């Protein structure tokens, strides 16, 4: 079904259709309109799930489930003043949580592995080495964060979502997200300063 939506979305001019219009049409059963939404958000949802599971096959399967579930329940979607993508992230969050629970896994989130990242080479290899060492140090510290804080960092810096969107996805108030974000950054800053002193 997801592949069918991809093909029909290609036939529709999705540059001129807003999410609101696509949602209205999709809620009334228009598969092409849902295909437009799929095309807009599939890469972002896949990346989010990949960061949370660390496995390409699982990320593909769970992404398909997100959009299948969204399609089945599109008529129940309510605009709460945040983008449609927040609803998709919430579905993805729940599926990933279930996946971890069902598989009884406690995997580190491979934040440094971006499946779509471009590798750019510098003309200054010494600056690449320094940058890599700094990134490696940061990644080590990020891997020590609990799952909730890792999720916050992914949504804020990788997906570049607002606090309101993150709050909906994580099931918390915007104020709680701001507080968690502030505490997480302070903790990271102190840990990195401590690592600098020790090295």
C-alpha cells in the first residue's frame, strides 16, 4: 500500500498543496493526498526511527508501520496547532518504544550514523582530525544519556523540531521540554568541561 501511495503521489502536483488541504483530502479517502504527505515526511520519520533503533531493516519496517497506522487513522487526526509531522513522530515514538520493549533491547542510539549524511573532505587534514576527535568526545558523552534525553537531542538538533512539537511527541508540556533541554545541555557542558580537564 505504501508503494502505491508513492506512485500516486508522483502523479499529483505536491508543491502546490498544503498539509492542511492534503489532510482534508486524505481524511475523505484520497490516497493521492496521503501520498503527498508520505513523500514529504517519509525520510524524516525513517531517520528518526533509525537513530532510535540503529538498524536499517527495523527502521524501514517501522517507518512503513507508521504510515500504515497514520493512513488507517487519518480521519481521527486533530490539528492541535502544531504541524502534522508531530503526529507522525508521536506514532513513530510509540512504535519504537514498543519495539524496544518487545525486543527487550537497550541499544545505544548511534547518533553519529546518519544514513543520508554527505561525507565532505577538507583541504586541511589536521583540522579534520581535531574535528573528528571533538565529535568523538561529544558522541561518547551523548551515548551516556538516558533514552529520553537522547530522544530530545535527536528531535531538537537532528530533526530541528520546536519545543511544542517535541512536547507532543514525548507526551510532555512545552515547559517540561524546555526544562529537560536546559538540564541536558548543562549536564553535557559540565561533562565536556570535565573531559577537557582530564585530557
